[in-house]
C-alpha cells in the first residue's frame, strides 16, 4: 500500500532543501549581525498556552493530541507564546533588552493554497524588555537586511506599518466599547481577503451606529500621519479626540523617525489597514508585502506589551515578527533568485589506476580536516567517469593520484573551472592542503 505524505507538508529532497538553507543562512547571519542570540523551544506545548494567548483563528487551526497521561497538547502553530513562557520563567535572571531569534518548524491546520502550508519554517526575531521604538525599528531593520542579502530590493517588497493602539483609540473615539474591539479587529483583518462588500455589511450591522464602514476606511487610508491629524482636527470625522490617540500618533511618528535614521525609510509606508490576526498585539504592527502581489504577506509582527505579564509576575514590553519560508521562496523563485548556493570549496579526489585506494583515503581525510568539502567515488571507475562526477557535484578542483606521478612523490591538480593541470608534492598536500590547492601557478 502506498502511503502519501500528509497534505500541506513537504518532502524536502536535497535539491529542494538547498535553496531553503540559503534562506536560513541569510536569516541567521542578519540576526547575528544585529545582536540577536539563537534559542529553541519544544515542538509540543500544553494546549492551554495557545487557548489563552493566540486568538481564536489560530486555536481553530491547532493540531491537538492527548498524551498517554491524558494531557491536552498541541504542535506549535507559532513561537511567540513559547518565547513568552520561556522568558517569563527566567525573567529575573535575564539582562535587558533580551534579543533572541529562532527558526522553528510550525504547524497550522490551514486551507492549503499557494504560499500557505500546514508545516513551514518561520524565522522569529524578538526584543523583550524595552518599550523604546528603536526596538520596533530594529526588528524591521533586521528583516529588511535579510531580504536584501537574498537579493530583494525596495522594488520587490514594502513594509506596511500600522499601530493597534492608534486603531483602538480611533474605535474608542468612535464610541465602540473596548470589549468589542477584538470583534472589530477580526472583521478588519479580513478586509483584504474577503470581498469588501461582505465585510462592509457585517461591519455596518454590528458597528454601523458608531461609525460607518466607508467612513472608517476613508480615515484608515490616509497616506501619512499629518493627513490623519488634519482630518481628525478638521471636524469632518466623528472621532472624539483623546490623549491616548495623540500618544499613539506620536509613538508611530517616533517609529518612522528611527526607521529614517536606520536608512530604510524608502522600504516603509504607513498603512492603517494592517490589523494582524493575532490577539496579543498592543502597539505598532507591521507586515512585509510583495509589491507585485499586495495581498501576500512575507512577514508579520508587532508590539505585544501585555503577553509576558499574563504569563509571569510583571509586565514586560516586547516586539517581534515571524517570517515564513514559503512565501519568501515563491518570491525568490519568481525573480530567479532561489538558486542553490554554488559549492565554493568542493574538491574531488580521483585515482587514475587500481590499487591506490589507501593513499586516496588518506588524501580525502586530510582535505576534509582542512575544511574542504571532499568527494570521491566509493567504487573506483575510469578516470573520465570520476571527473564527470566531480563536474556534476560542482567541485572546483580534482586531485588525481596516478602510479607514475606518485612514484615521483607528486599528484596532479586539475582546476575544474579553467581546465588547467599542475603538479604538487603529495607530502605538501597532506601537510597543508589549503596552501597547495589555493597556490596560483
Ligand atoms: P503570523 O502573521 O501568524 O505571525 O505569521 C507570520 C508569517 O509566517 C506570515 O507572514 C507567513 O510568512 C508565515 N506563515 C504563517 N502561516 C503560514 C502558513 N500556513 N504557511 C506558510 N507560511 C505561513 C506570527 O506567527 C507571530 N507569532 C509573529 C510574531 C513574532 N509576532 C511577534 N513575534
């Protein structure tokens, strides 16, 4: 009986995994350059962690199981609750700001479609312990830099920035009670995905008395904060002013100022229509979008100042994002940027005649110890076949052992890129492979 793989999962054969590894390298390198430390957590968590922390949509997508002790568990659908749990457990011992990153595999029982799977990798970058907008801007910066490292430019993607606090102040200012905000966000989060009309009707049925859907979206579509201020002050809107609203606008302005100082303002734009589905966001929120397909989010994140307080003893401000590998791979593929990395330092060791295996294995071990990815055929074939394998594996050099040359204490080194041969002393190659291989004739 043939058993198929589970829907929404991927069999990542080496040639499919190699480009993803390139993405991992860019994520890890950008994180480390920006001062983040890598951590990992468990794949399985208690179900309650998500029931309390993630919001209804994610909870509906959980892969749940009950263990032999009757405990209700879930495969992690996101990393933020685990991060918050781990930090809360050591909150007094960790020096601030805590800057951590990880690249976990996550599981969500979603409708499978282009860019959406049930199992995927997600780079997480979070700063905990400061409410300073520099932290929010630094998260955006590290995301931009990783995408730039992968070859994407401001022509390919944009960072859309909003602020939950600002939206909350607008909703309150319109007369929508705080207890109804979660319901309002849930509707607003679907605007980009569902036919506008459907949401408009649902909104007006529920909140139309406070603010009409079209009026709200007129306000949210402003291109900058000065226009928003002007519209609110102009008396055209029914939003009541408040200190909270002013503070939220000032906070968002502050974020844009730091983004300008970091030199990435050309990647960023105000987009108050960004809401984010997850329940825990409290301040600035942002999404990176593919410019050629505005509905497609490469990444999403924001400030979640209340989550740690709910898990631990004291509140702790936090901000971060998650970037999945699936949409990013599609984007890179569409732009011809997804090629596997060229193996730069691979070497093939070949034997031209039978009987030289002991010597060949010694050379292989010495080259590997010196850091070269070193290939050889387990079963000896003719020299031309071995050189073909070397070529297919992208080797830069072939070291060829022959009866006559070894008799003179030398080996042949073939430059696989240019085709030239040279000779080098066998002892020198074993002693200092790098000097011999990299020596220019
Ligand atoms: P999220 O918006 O649920 O946020 O996911 C962030 C990113 O993960 C998405 O933009 C997308 O690239 C990727 N992603 C999500 N679901 C899928 C899926 N089914 N298939 C493929 N890729 C997917 C969070 O997860 C937050 N915990 C991020 C965060 C970290 N906020 C603060 N810190």
